[in-house]
């Protein structure tokens, strides 16, 4: 399993120079693995006339656009080996991405997420308030993005309590009970960004009720498209949390269902997202040329985790900018970057023709 080859490396303390060789080797192995086991991926490589053996730079390995996961079932294992299917949230009118995991891939994702979470947020299991309703799914082998995130992050907490009832309304009695029991010491709060804004910031005011969120540690991600529509910036979002809830321990994360596990956390010390030993980022222009630091462009994400599907090297629909590498003031090594949101007209026409 690829993750085992990285166990001797520090998750966020490994410089890009040290990481480069081992990461290149793993991405190369994964590219050959998917070429051999995924017919659609093989068709892409062959129709683009790419010789994987001759590639000597990680930037030159073929990436596939995330849209392909919306239109095709991309598997690198036999279907009977699949133990879990993840489905992206998707936007209105679009097909969701479909990600198929076998037992090894699912385990690798959990291990990587656990390693990253312990380093960036907390190495102790804390009481957790989930700003959502209990998914209560009958089939945990098929998860949409929200349910997958709730179940994925819930392993880092204990004494779980859900803020919303079955009618999607705040259960104030349950909230009071949770804070009375666990609010005097550190506790976790988890939710999607838009849900945090809608349910916590807009509907709870500690000045009117004796709620105390000061010991809370908020972990949130996704949902920024709605925040953009509401003209709420990340800075303004944090300011509202501090003003309305006295909550200032905030960890924003960036990740896609296509690469679950190898997420990127925003450092509370610098405000930038950071790559880990499990992942990397490349920025490209509209003609897919690699851009240097401090240039905005399309985000390409690489991860050493995907083995049961060809999601190790994907071109996203998001716009980002690499700020620097190995020299961040927060002390974390590797690349650090910003996210600006979804690209306009992100859908790549004709990308599926090669399949």
C-alpha cells in the first residue's frame, strides 16, 4: 500500500526536495497501475500517445479532468472488490462524480486523514458537535459527499451530538445539553462551511443565550460557492464566528471526493493551505501550461492514495495560486497556496472524446 512507503516521512515537515523523488516514484507506479487495470485510463493514455516510461518529471504525467468521474465508472479493480461507493454533491443539473473504493483504498484514505488531522488539529479524540443532522443511512457502502465527510471526520470525535433534528432545524435542547456536558473543556465542531454560516452564525447568538463556544475547535470545508454568492469572504467568515460565537480556533480544509483522505488544511498561523506528504498541487493556465508561484490558474491535484480508481492525478474546476514553497512563516514545509473558487465555464468540452 502506497501509504506505508511514506511512514518514515514527517507529514508536514518534509521539504519539497526530499519529497520529490519518493512522490515521483509513487505517482509513476500508480500511473502504470491504472494503465494496466483501468481500460478507460488506458484509452486516454494511448489516444494521447503518451509513453509513461519516458516521463521523468511529475508535471508531465497525464492528468484527467474531474468531469470524467461524472460520466464514466472508472475502476482499477474488479467490481466485486468494491466495498464503498462515494458520490459527490454535484451542482444542479449535473451528474455527480462516482468514486469506487476497495478495502485497501478505503483503509489508506482513513489512515492518511487520521495522520493529517492529528498533525493539524488534534491528536486526542474530543467530544464532537456536528452541524448537520444524523445521516442515519441504511447503506453505508454508498455515501454522498456530505455523509462521507461526516462519517470520515466523526472518527476523530467522541460523544457525538448533531445540531439539527430530522426536520433540519436546530435542536436547541440538544445543543444546550452538549455544551453543558462538554463545553468547559476542548471540543470539536464539524460541518460544511455554508451550514456553519446558515445554522450557527445566522441562528445562534451567545449574547441572547448562555452558550459558550470559546473552547470549541471548528473544522469546516466545502460550501464556498454559496459563500461567494453571499459575498462572504474567508476573513469575514472568521470574523463573524469570533463576534457572534466567541469562536476563534478554526481549521478550514480543502478537498475533493475524487481524492478523499489526502485533504489540505489551512494553517491557523498563516491562513494558507498546505500540501502533505500524501499530496501535491500544480497550477496551470488555460492552455494547461504549468505556472510558477503567485500566478492564478486551474488547480491540478496529485495524491498517492487512489489505487482502486484512477484519481491520483486530476485537473479540478477550481482556481488557485501557489504562494510559496518550504518557506512559510507558520513553519510547515512543502507548498502553500490559496483557493479562489470555481472557474467560470469550468466544463471542458470534448474531454470525454478520448474515451
